[in-house]
C-alpha cells in the first residue's frame, strides 16, 4: 500500500509543479522536506519496538502508507 500511495503522491507533485507559481512551489518544497523528515522519524519509531523481528517491516510500511495517504489528501487541496 505504501508504494501505491507514494506513486500517487509523486504524480500529484508533478501536477503541482505545473500548476503553482515558483514562489508557491518553493514554499511547498520546504514544507515537503520537513514532512519527509517527520514521516521518516515516525516510521522508524513505529518499528523500533520490534527491531529485527517480523513485525518491524509491517509496522513501518503501514505507518508510511497511512502518513503518505494523509499527505496526498493535503496536497490535493492545493490543486487549483
């Protein structure tokens, strides 16, 4: 599921690049960098308790999918 939502996010990013002004895109890029850092921290925390176990990748992937899905809906609101 994570890969599907990530692909959608990347496609949406392309539409935003075409639709937003340079200033809007620069601000969104800064926001996106911060969001990626936060997402990576949350993903690592989700799997930390089960490090090395079979649950770790499951928890990391489901967390990444949920966060990315939320981000897709945030970015959709930015389309003109």
